[in-house]
C-alpha cells in the first residue's frame, strides 16, 4: 500500500466514513504498523479531530 492511499483511508476512518474501494482494514492496519510516517500522520489526524470536536462542543 502506498502512503498516499493509506492516508486517504485513515482520513476516512477518522471521519467515520467507509474506507475507499479496494482498501481493506487489515491491509491498512498492517501498513500503519510498518510505516512510521503514516503512524505519525494518523496520530496527528486523531489529535486534530479531538481538538476540533472540543471546539465544536464549546470546551476550549
């Protein structure tokens, strides 16, 4: 799996959307486990999502 495909899929997952066609959850998980850059990217996206959610809920 290419990192760009992984990041697109991770973005969908974090947003609660379906994974893109042709991307299996197990393959995505395996890629993230083996790719430090995508693992970091995933952590940043999750942190950003949490921050945005906290702003939307009014708990700065």
